[in-house]
C-alpha cells in the first residue's frame, strides 16, 4: 500500500497540536502501550465496530464474530482495531429502539471520522443497528463493509417448530383469546428464542440482512447463516479479509450505494415479503447519499415483483430454512432479469459476476420461482388518499385477503395510553367489521414511531374468534407481525395531518387494489375540526429529545434528522 503521510493508517486524522510530527509520535507511543510494534502500525488499519451489549442478545455472538473478523484482517495483512459504539436491543430500548437509531448513526459516523482507519467492518444485526451503521458509514464516506450477526435457531413447543417473533405474537393472541392457559404461555416462552441471534423469521432484522447483501454491502452469503453456526464465523473471517482489500483499493461506500444498488435492494425487499420498516430505513440510507425514495415508483415496482420467499410472517418457514435453500444467492438468481447485475459490491466485483461464480443451484422449496410465487405482487403496497396525503403502506402479503377491500366505522384511540386503558374493556363499542385507528405514534407523536401499529384485537372480539381487523396508525409494526394493518400514515397526527382529525364513527375506506386509504369526510369538515381542535406539536426542553423533536422528518423522508441528509439531491429511486 502506498503510504501518504496524512491519509492512511495511523497517520490519518492526526490530532492537531500544531506539530504533525509530534502528533504521530504521541499517537504511536500510546498505541504501543497496547503491545503493538512498528511493523503492525505500518499496516492498513481496519476498524471493527463492536456493538456487543448485555442488553442486546441479538448480538450475543459478538466476541466470536470479532475474533473471526480479526483473523481475516490479519491473514490479509491488515491491523484490526475494535472500538465500541451504541448498541440498540429491540426489546430493551424505551420508548422505542427507533428513537435511538439516528443517535447510533451519529455515533457511528463520528467515530469513523474521529479515529484513524482505512476501512471499517460494521457488525450489526438487531433491527435498527444495521440501518444506523449504514447511515453513519454512508455519511462518513470511507470504505465500509457490513457483517450481520445472524439469526437465532428455532425452538420446539409440543412438537411444533417455533421462533421469534411471529410465533410470539401468534401465541400471545391465543392467550389473550383464552385459547391457551398460563402454563402453556409460560412453556412456549422458554422455546421461542433458542439461541442468541436475531429473529428467525422475515422480520426487520432478517429483512435488513437481505437488503444489506442486495445493496452489495456484504460478502456473498452473509445474510442467512444462523448466528451460532460455523458458516457465520467463516463469513466473518471472509469479511475481515475483504475489508483489507477495500482499504488497499480505496473502494469507498459511495461507489457501492448507487441508484442501481438501491433499486436492487427494493426489488429484494418486495420479493422476500420483507418488513415494512425497511422502507423507512432504505429511505434514510438513500437520503444520506442524496437520493429520494419515490413511493409511487416503488409501488409500480411491486406490481411486477412477486413474493418468492416462503418465510413467516408471509409464509411458513424460518431463516435457517432460507439459508439451507441457498439464501440470497438462490433468490438473486431467480430475480436476475429484474436486477442491475452491473452494480458493484464490496468485493470489487459486480453482482452479476458474484452470481456467476457462486455454487450451482439445487432443488428446494423455500424460495419459489417467479412462475410459482407465494404472492403474485410485492409484499408491500403503497396507499394514498385524503387520510394519508404523503402516503401510507400495507404489508399485503401478510394481510387477510377478505379485508383488503373494506369500508368500516372508525374506532379511535388517541394514543398508547388511551389504547392500553380501553382495548380490553367489555364496554368498548367495537364490532369485527370496524376499523381500529391509533393516533399519535408517529415520529414526533410517541416519540420515535414505535412498533405499536400491530394494534391488539379487542379482547372481547378475540374471545369471539375474531382473528384480524383493519388497523390504521401513523406508527410502525414489527416486521415479524401480520394482519391487515395500514402503517406510516403521513403526515402523522402529532404534526396536524388529516389523521389527527379522525373521530369515532367516521367511515374509512381501504382498497389495496386501488391503492386507496380514504376518510369519508369532506375537506370542509376536516378543516372545521382542525380549527376547533388545533394540534400542539410535541416539544422538549433539553437533551436528545429536544434534538429529536426539533429535527426529525416524517416517514416518507426516512425519519432521519433533517441536518443529516445529504445537502444536495442527486436523484430519485427507484427511477420511474
């Protein structure tokens, strides 16, 4: 590697004491305190973002991953240097992990800028960690490669294969409906998470793993090996080796995250029946590079992209079965006519070249052909109407077909506290054909746009055997969830969008076929309601919450902070 005094290795980003020579002398003196030699310090420096945390069992294999990455870096002639960043565990961060995604992205970006490294390995897995790392790395601009922690293994409950977290929701629904007792819900609780790792279904973590590989940001085959397998460790070692190659070649992240890469990722999102959350994350990542996401164009793409992956919640299988079926290589081969095969990947080769050099295909039944999909259109549809002028989305592949053309009476909950207080009341005025509406859980409303859009069915209806209802919110739902659920209503109610003015008894029409979500109330009546009950936009006095509420954008802009987006718009994705 050609040495440049101010741009590589330990010479990079020297602290300014007014004497560059002394700055390097001081830096080398301190790092030698860790036992490093001059020979080690002359090698390409590869940072390793360590997101291990006792509050994040999705990253519970972090020590083994770091060891394997370090081995790969050293075998390739690099110097590995691990460093910590924020870690966000989905079930442990309040008010929601999404509230902290942008903070993690800022932490990642600033640590990449502040510390000397020629390339970085980003290790993440749990829902918001991978997008946060890609957002931060996209802004920092140096060579970067993503390593996924991997999915958990499945468990077994009374002879049935189970896994988090689609089965968590399914069994909890049975418990709420009094179909199973306390003993059984306690028993299944011990089986749902059989090992460390991310959710074993096509939730947000698995979706973002597949998207990271589709973007070209991982080595081939990174998305699917379970967390505790030898395959995952081999991927980690290979990742370290490729990171050194990227450092030597100067393959920066902007050369990989192009319009073509984002379109490939969107194609994959639709074909895997992926999490609705991924749209928000992809929008935020693209925004860091100056690309805006065109939701209408995404919807058009969805009409020609069938769901091919038979995984829960849209299908029947789990991530370990997806891996056994060949993982992303099998899927990408099936999607080849719809992909940009000339998109560059972290290996320095194109997506098409990687697919050509992969192991040959074999017979399996988890990843379908385009002629035999599990759902004829993409898993996600984009809706618009006077209820959501800026758009809303529905995961149509996980919805009840009988409810996707539906008109009903609104049963309104003004926020999470109102929902908690009334949803289980026998006095709640609700029928099975009503539409549940939950306000004030958008980016500013909650704050942080929590995954509360999976509104529980009213207990009295659950007891009657009701399994699904149309539900609408300005929040998100877990990628592991299922049902006829409209999400990401934009603008959100907390900033005065039309959604704020829905009242009990209003009629709402959902037509997935027409891509419509409409409140059957006149514009004049909505304007009158807005005058009568003006919305007070949430504020805060200090700290991160003040920063969040002051600068966070709406769902159609990725729920990023406005000052973190690229200063210039380069174009839109997908291109019309």
